[in-house]
C-alpha cells in the first residue's frame, strides 16, 4: 500500500507538507503543491479515511440528502448534485448521496457519526427532516427553504424569476398567463420551490390586476398533457404558460398540439427552474428560465463547510434568480 511517506519521498518534501496538501489545512507553495499532486497521481496514493477520522475526530465526509425517486432524477437535480460534489472537493471534503423520504430514514446517518455535516435538497415548506437535523445538532445547510428563513440556505429567487418571465411575455401582448406547477399529496409537505413559485406568481398577477390561473399536475409527460387539456377546456382565454414542472414540459407542448393549439402560435410557453439543455430537446425549442443549479450545489456545499471550519458566524441566506434563455416557444398573443 502506498503511504504518505512514499509520496513525501517522491516529491522530496516532508510528510507534514504532503498532509497540508491532502487535507487543505495550510497553504503550500504552488510549485510544491504541483510536485506533491504529481507524486500522488504517479504512485496511486489514496487517503485512509478511517485513520484520518480517528486522528482528527472528523471524517471530511458530507452527506447530501435527497428524495429516493421512483423514476429518474431530473436534469436540474443532477446538476445540483454534481456541483455540490465539486464544491465539496474544492474544500477537501467528499460527498455521499443519502436517499431519504422521511425523517426516520435519517436515523442511521445521524446516530453513527458517519459524516461531518448534511446538505438537504428538495426542501419542503414544513420539513420534518429539518426538525430532525436541528435536534441532532449536526451542522447542515439547505438547498431550498422551509418557512423558517433563519436557517442556512441557498435557493432560487423565485420572486425575481417569475417576475422576469412575466415581463418577457407582456411585450408580446400576453395578459392571461397561467402557472403550471407540480401536484403534491399534502400542501404542508410540498417542495418549497413550488410554494414560492406560486406565491411569486400570485403577487405578480395581483400587481397587474389579472386573475391568476394555477394548474397543478404530476411531473410526467402525462401530467403535461393533462395540463394542456385543462387549460384548453377550463381556461381558453390563457395565451401563455409559465411551467415550474420540468417533467411536464414535453407533455404540455405535445398535448397542446394534439388539441389544435400550436406552440407558440396559439400558446406561448416558458419553462422555469430547469436547464437550458431541456429546452433544446423539445420542438419547438422552449424559452427557459435556466436554474442556477451549478451555483446552488457549490454554494450549498461551501456554506456547510464554512460552518464546520468556523469561517462564517451568521447563517447564509443566498438567493439566485434563474437566467432567461430565449427559445422558439414565445410569440405574439393570438386575439380571441
């Protein structure tokens, strides 16, 4: 087994200097760091996580808690996970995924001393998992928000995002704009992003003096077709839709077309809190309010590590708006 001493000998430095580079505990001259990293690669050195944990009472491992999804995770969630892993690695930590659907599934993680801290994504407005984390006294940070905004979080700025989506539609003559969101079993356990998007939409419609239309469906292609049917039958006056339901995007476009409502000739569509790549995969290409997923994961990991290392005394409350990426799904409102 390759040891830290072997790396030190190859790089012609002390064992302590190798430790500083591996653990990120002290600054090392760039030339020296390069030699050490080259030696690590050449020798195939791997850290002994158990030994390091015993020596420091720290594992340098973070857990990212996410729902145990029955289907494939959406593209935005994957970007958040990957960026969180990269953000942790930048600071000398490893990230493990821990699927949980309720607070009871967290017991082995919280009781075993397996990790130094926890990142929680897909946060609910009233989230029993957060209550469990608070009680455990294990450091944590949220990617999303509960109704308690005093907790450490990074999240999408939905007020700005929805407002910008509406302002993009208005010059095209759109006044009756609907919001399509995700159906949830219980309002109190709804993802915070859904409730905040709905709240931002309602505030925007109130300010414009326009009656709101919110349609909640499953996050599937079938859910998108259901939304298209409900909009066509119950709200024919709607000329534009903002989607905060990534899985329903393609179904909404296809379902509208099947009902004789082409996008964008008869119905304009903006999908929010998703990836620009998703918009390109649908015909016509969708106008997207692209989620800041790479920033959310990385900043969430850094917020947690800052707690662990005493860098930040006050909890971070970071809001990042989505970015408008124009596609071909927005056009002039058809006069009815």
